[in-house]
């Protein structure tokens, strides 16, 4: 899956993903521990802090913020997909492979997303249009806003907004198709 | 879908979306003229867009953060893990967090050990753990806590084992060494369990007092048999798990590890025999045979030093035990017992001999553990006796000194007496202080001796000089007393130069490699 994914750099993202992953994980734990009930985790704040911390390290493998966000987004995508797979494997024979968002985040009518199906759809989208796939990664997996994504990708916010609309509609439809074929 | 098709779709979709929904139909008629497929596609996407409100809006990162936080496998009381209902957290062990839970199918309590997260990431490592857990689960012995299952839940690994209540031997050791019969019974029971496991080809690899529990009913249970590889690796060693365990290296507590384990060599059941020896030594004496200031020094001692004779340091040691422990603690595995079975047979033999000795004689027999020392009292006792005796003798000497003062005219009399009083005060009090400390603060004795030694030495010199000066001063008038004082001066000189150093050497220097009383 990762080979097909366009990386912002020639070096494979997986090379420095562990560094980013460890930092994100550490920070997430730190945040969660002092989190107050009802207050949700600020993804952007987390990614930003991870970036600032890792930037101090002279051996940092990425060139700039943009590149870092690309890695962070891909890291998060991989983390989530791996977890979903692990769950799937743990419940061998069971049909439940969804990670219900509401399970982890207290929001009343949160929809559940089949992460594995989303991941596959996103890979197909990257084939058709790498830019759109990247927008989804940044927005959904790294938690960047439209403006931040635009900055990270060096394109206009309007382009991001349009891309986001289309990609989201397309992905939703793909997931519905997948859901139907499954049922 | 082809890329060109996607471009088409994208352009139509984007324009349609920017439009007033009422005009969309008209626009699509024009834009997709003749291409029904495209129109259908765009319409579906537009519909999808309209209902996609909220879809993917909440960043997955927030969910991911929660999920990765659960990587540690934390279980909350009341939560379920398969058929197990978690009751409470028991504590954190070498492997990770340990929980008490109830197996709802059988209604029995179980202990759940959540393995440290690093075990869950490496597929190969996981597979190895799975194999080991399977092997460990085949062990069935009354003195071994049974491994019921290895469960995977949300990508985390959990070992489900028999829940054992009671006190570990480590906790028991806090109250001091075990009495001889209890010691032998404990050793035999643990040894039998070791033998049974070894005969099935399973090695513990991390045997230590913390891993042996005595239940309230008095039975012993060895924990974590065959699970040494499940030990958590300390943070910062993130690259180590696979490398270390592949090399067969050691992850547990170094204090009970065998030399071959510490050197990263191939280990077999004889590593358990060594660890057993360390444990036995400690249970018998209350002192770790290789205790040192830090773990690196402990490792060095395990690899090189011979432990001090048990009979020298242990308060009460059954005869023959020292030889058994020594054989367990041989650096070379080949020189240890050939099997745990053989070791148990030896323990049973000395227990039998020990039990045959009439109770009244037991104490003698016990103290005179090694034949060479049969007629000797404990050397520390001599030293203590000497210190106390000298202390009292000094005070007794104040009387003749007073007499000398009375017979000496002018200021010299009182000066002489006050100097004597000072010498006696320092020399006697410091000796009595050491005597007292040897009984109550044995740990600090060495340092105290070192600190007060020069004071005692100079007070002794001053006192002997005063004795000689005093006797010369009165030799004209009181010959007999003067001669007596000279005699005492010479005797004291002998005592300070010969007897005292001898008792001290016997009490303190008889084991140069002897352990410090502190635990590692």
C-alpha cells in the first residue's frame, strides 16, 4: 500500500516514521493524561508540538514543516490501519472490523468508519489523483485545517476546499459501495 | 476509473457544486451532453456530498491518539477481555501490568499479565512468545503457577495465569533468614518443582525470591515459569527486544542470573540451579551471596567472586547446606548438580540428618556447621568480649591512678589524674560504643571502627605512658604499687599490640571476599 503512495521525498516515509510515531505517541499520552472530561484532543496542537520538538533534533530527516506533516499524516494512517488489522485478526471469524469513532471519542451520533475500507479507497484515490488523497491524509489523519493543508501543500485554500469536497464525497460513496457488497 | 475520466468528473463536480442547486440540473445537461455515465456519477457524488456532512470531519488523529494510548494494554476494572472480567490492577511486574480478573466461564480468579507494548509490534517476536507460552502452558505441577492462555486483544498480548495469593519469598526475607527446617522444606519443595519442569524440558530462566509465593495454606508456587522472555525491556532500549532475545540474552534481574546468562551464552536447566543456589544462600543467611553497591558490581561478582562461607555469616545453617549451595553456585555449569533431582536428593539427605539430631543438641550442631570450627566460638563474640572487658578494665584502673595522685605532691598529682581520666574516658567509652554498635548497628560497624580507631590508639598510648610516668613518680615511696603499675602497663601494651588486633582480624577479616550486609 505504501509503495503506491506518493511520498513528498525520495526516501521512503517508513524510514523515519518510527521517530514521528514515537513522538506522536508520547505526546498523545501526555495530552490524554491531563485532558479534562468533555475536552477533545487537539490534533493540530499535538502535531505542531511533535514537529517543534523533533525540529530541535539536528538529525531530523525531513526538510520542512510540509514534509513533516506529510510524514505525520502517513504515520497516523498507518497506525490506525494497523490497529484495525490487529483488531480484525484478534476477532478472527467475527465480522466486526470497524473502529467505531464514538467508541473512543464521546460524540453522540458519530458514524463508524470502516478504516480498512477507507484505507483501500484512499489508495485507489491516490492512483486517480494524488493531490486529493494527500488532502484527505492531511485533513483527516493529521487533523490539519483547510488553511494549514493549503500551506503544507503549497496550493490555495480554495483548491484544498474543492479537493476536500470531491474527495470526501467520492470516498463516502466508495465506502457505501463497499458496505453494500459486504452485506 | 481512468485518470482522464477523473479529471472530467472533477471539473464538472466542482463547477456544479459552486452553483445554486436549482441550476445544477440544467448545467449537468450541458456539461455531460450525451455522457449518461458521467452524469450519473456526478449526481451520485453530489448526493453523497450533501449527506457527507461530518464525514471525516473529526480528525482520525484524535481517535488514533486514544487508540495508541491503549497500546499499553491498560485494562480498567470492570472491563472485559474475552471471557475474563477485570477486577482490579494488582501491580506492575517485570512483564508489565498485572491484573486480577475472573474467568466468567469457570468463575475462578485469574491473573492477567498485560505484556509490555514492545512485544506487540514485532511479528516474529510475537510468534516466539506465542510458542513459549504454549510450552509454558503444558507445565502442570502443584508448586508451579499454571499458565492458562495467551490472549490477544486489540493487538495487545495478555498472559492468563493462575492467580496465587500469598507472600513472596522476597517479602519473607525482609523478616530475616528462614529457620533451618523451614529453609530446607522450602528448598526441597522449590527444587522438586524445578526438577519436574526440567524433566519436561522447561527452564525458568528468572528464578528469584520475588517469583516464589507462599500461599496462606503454606504451599509454595513458582511464578512465571518459562516466561522469562516476556520480561519488559526498559524504555530507551527500543531496538533491543528482538536482538536480545534472539541472542538468547538475559533481560531479567541480574542479581539472580547465572554467569552464562550474563555472558549471553547458551543456557539450559543449570542456569536455574545457579539461581536456586543464590536464592538458597540468601534464604539461609539473609545476605545475597554477590551483593555489591550496584548492579554492574553485582554482575562482576557473579562472574568472578566466590561467596563467603555460609557457616561464617549465617546465624543458623544446617550442616552440609554450605556444600550444596557452593555446588549450585559453581561458575561452570558442568560443575553444578547434574539435575535438580540430584539437588533435591542432597537436600533431603541433610534434612534427614538434621531432623535426627536431638533438639537439645541442635543448637550446637547448627552453630558448628563446619567441622574445622567445631570447638570455636564465633570470632565476633571474642572481639566483643575483648572490647567490653578492656572498657571495664580501664575504669577499674582509675582507682590506682587516684592513689598515685594522692601520693604525688603539688600540681603534678591532679594533672596526672586528669590526663588519666581523659585517656580512660576516650579509650574505654569508644570501645564500649563499638561493643554496643556491633550488637545493634552491625551494618555500620566497619565504618565506625575505621573512624574511632585513631582515637583509641592515641588514648591507649597516652594511658600506657601515664602508667609508666606514675609508677616512676611513686617508685621511691610505694614500691609494690609502682611495680604493679609497670606490670599493668606492659600487659596493656601486649593487649593492644597483640590480643586486640587478633580478635579484630578473626571477627572481621576472615573473609576478604565476604559480602557486605546490604542487598543489591
